[in-house]
C-alpha cells in the first residue's frame, strides 16, 4: 500500500482549541497516530516475526484522556526534558525560577510543559511521504523560561518501518533547551517489559543523587548493573538498582560524536521477535523502565499500567546541564538553530 496521511478532528483541549489526529500509514503495514495535543504519539502499530501487527506504545484509546493526568505518554517534552535541580538556574547573570513539579526539582518543562499544549499541525506536502509537521511558539516567561521560542517537530513513517522525528527551534533570547519524545514502549503490547533485551551503545553514564539530579561525575558502566554494552534483559539485574521505587532511570552517554546520527540502543523482544534500533544525533539517552507506573491509570483496552509496563529511551542532552559546565551545552542563543534527529527503526527476527 502507498504511504498516506489521514486527518480528523477529535476533541477539544481545556481552552477549547480543537485537537487534531493524524494517522500515518507506511508502505509495509506500519501505522502511527499522532495528535496535535503535545505533538503526542498515541499509537504505533508494528509487525511481529509472523507479520501480525500490534500497537507497541502505551497510552489511551480516548484522545481526551491525554489532556488529563498521566506520565507524559508519547508527548514532546520541553522546554527542558528531564530534571533541573531546585527549579532554578542562572544565565548571563540573571536567575530564573521554574515550577517545582517534581520536588525538589523541575521536571520535563514544568507544570504545563510542551506536551500540555495544542500545537499547530499540517501534513507533509510530498504525497510519497507519510509525515506531519507540528509547530509551537513558547512565549517569553512561559514556565519561567526566557525568550520567545519557536519549535518545529516532524514525524515521518518511512517505507522501512522507521519512525523518524526531526526537531528544530529558534529563540530571541538565550534560553536552555532540551527536547525529547517520551513514548513508553512494550513490544508485546501488554504485561511487563522485564523480558525485553536491551543493548546500549554507551560506555558511561551520569550518576545521580537521591532526587535523580546528576552529581556532575561521568562514570564507566563497567562492573555495574548499568552495563548494557552487551544485550541484557531489563529484568536480569534490575533488583540491583537501589532506591525507591527501584529500576532504571539513568542518563547514558551515547558513544560517538554529538551531532552525528549513530545507534544509541537496540531492543529485542524474544516472544514476538520485534526489534527496535534507536538512532540519534543527541549526546545521551535516558533509559527509564517505567518505575513510577503504579496501576492507577487505565490505558488502552482498559489495561492497567503497573510498574515496568513500559520502557522509555529518551534521546536528549544530559539532565540539569545548566548547573554542570562540564556537560554538553544546552543554551540556545539568538541567531542559532537547535536541531536534532531521532529514528526508531523496527524489524522482526
């Protein structure tokens, strides 16, 4: 079947703006659905080794549920993905205060980050590409961040069952920026993900304190339960991770040069044969094993999302980089353009 993009208007957001849904259909059967609320990926149908399609991302059947409380299912998070310590930072001699929505820190842009707003959307003009473009203008002072920031995100479903996400942003004042997609994956479509086998192209990571803020150290993964340089099941060593609620929520430094597209991760699910490679131009990837899913949310097909029901591979800059000069720069200045690309490439073995 040729690639296609289908549009429908579904619900309205809290301020009455219509929420548009775009269904992307690839040539080889893959299907993605993205909505304008938060530029959120709500469905991703990929084949298993027998060609059977299943939705491999967590979320809701009802689009309206995305406007309610949930742990950032599928959204584009920003202005700064991950955590900023104590909800404040200094830039060019001025201190900025952010919303402390993950005490004592600020997380994923604050109380109403980018995944909590309606974006402008339009399908790609090239009929041979199943793609949709989203844009959002974040006002100077929104959630405490300086500068009017213009953000563009494009989702494209390629004929090779790849979901490619391209990001770009510009600002009129210096501002921190760190964007990512916060999709939770489960290649079986249900149950926990502890049997998924993960390999990370990362020799080192950034240790954190008790509030998940980096200490500033860069440490080797060797000899730790964070060593995924060879394939390891998520559940094989997860009990060795100390702290509450337990599990992986770590920033891994991707080997290779930032800005070059390189493989950050490979995930294999033995039961279905589904595999995913994650390629990115970003310096790091946050591997999160769904530790805070607690069974309080009713998801697709009335599924109860309990601990470890999904995992995330969030390509991004390091957490709390604004407080660590030795981390890669996250300050975007007028005249510069922020750009990054991440590709989730699917196959089945």
